[in-house]
C-alpha cells in the first residue's frame, strides 16, 4: 500500500459511499472510466478486490470495508492539516468550502461573488446538492458550511437562520384557479402536482406546508430540476409548490402566477449550518457572519435585479422588436 495515493483513496471513498461508479464520477467531476482506473490501481496496491458485483449492484468486500474505514481516517487527517494551514492564511488566503440546496442557486452565486469582492484573495469550493446529498457531505465533513431550508434536528450541528424563505403554489396564467381568492387546500387535491423529488428540501417543506392534506395530493410527476418544473407548469401540465426565490423572473414575465391558497405562502428560513465541533477556518467564519449580517438584504436585491433583467430582455417591447425583424 506504500504507493497508494490520496487521490485514489478519495475516489475509492466516493464510490464506496455511493456504491456507484457513475454517481462517484458525477460527484468528483470525473469520467466513469477515470474513476474505475483509480479504484483498479488501489486494488492492485492492496492486492485484493475491494468491490464485488451482484447483478447490477456493487458491494464492498470485507477488504473494501476495512479500506473504507482506513481511507476516511487518512482523508480526515489531511483535511485537518489543510484546515490548520488555512488558519495561518486567514480570510484573504483561505478557501471557502460551502454547499447549498438547489433552490439557492438562483441567488447564491451572487452572494459568493459579493463576499469575494469584500475579501480579496479568498477562493471558493462551491457545489449544489439536494437535501439528502448535502446532509451526507456535511456528515462526512466534506464541506465547512451548508446552506439549506430545513436543517437537521437530530444531528450535532449549529443551525443559524439568516434570511426568510417563502414557498408558494404556482400555476399557468390560464389555469382555472388563477385569480380565485382564498382557495382551500382541499380543492388542490383535484389538481396534478409537478414537484421536486423525494428527499429534497422542497419535498419536505411541501409536506410541512400541507400537513394532514399532503397525503391526498395528486403527485403526478417528481422532477429533480426546478427549471423543468417551471416549464412543465407553464405548459399546463399541473401546478407546483416552489420556492418564491426561484420564480421572480417568471412572475415578471407572467409565464407563471401565484395561487391564493389558504395557509400560503409558507414562511420558512434559510439556514447556514455546520458541525457542532467543527473548527471553522477564518474564511468560513467570515462567510457565516456575512450571511447573518447582510444575507437577507442582498438576496432581495439580487432577485429584484434578476427579475428586472428578464423583464428587459424578454418583455413585451423587446418581443415586438424581435418580431419586427
């Protein structure tokens, strides 16, 4: 094992955690053949198979289980060493490792740009996941900070709210319920819903918003992409439960409308989350403070700018100019 590399251990750990070469490739931004090569090299160093395949699924061998335990210890030691070095660098020379649920990608990159503008020299390690994936990376100490709507209540984490996050029911403008007042939740049971997938923050928030009515809803489709959901709703395929932060442009362009449903909007919060005993690098602590102090105001500002940009780009006047050409 003396010639095994940290890269091989990290690739192996990802495959072992996901029990999937393809998912590990997506997570690590590698091709599947590249992942397979790294695992094969590690098996050659170990002199034993680390995985076995039964049908279409892969499983760890006993040697693979022991390799996973050792790999995590080694990776953790390297991470702790890197964090210790980061403390000496301070904010300007540090790397911010942060992940966010997918609803946040409509404004979060702008928050990061503003933070880096204020702290010259800080670098970013940023990714977007659904809730279950994000919690997994937090548990495995693969990110310093996680930004989500529903922080874990049964984990050893610090959860700090920094901005309100409303959820609404949306439909196409010509939907029969558009313009109706005080629609009861029971009425929505007749409508097909196009929603985010099980395990996502949005799915869990929807369960909370509808409470005892959730079980009677007609979930017609589950889709991992919020953009695809918006297109499906605009085309008349159903209604949806979405973050208000994801639809500002569609409301301005009038491709979607918010339904006036009793009990909505559902008002939740954005949280910045980290492990309880995590020794945050200075850059991560600075970003957490930045979110708590300025996050809410900046999110509102960014969403208004985005909505105005879409209106200017795709509004009626510009469409007429395009048609005239």
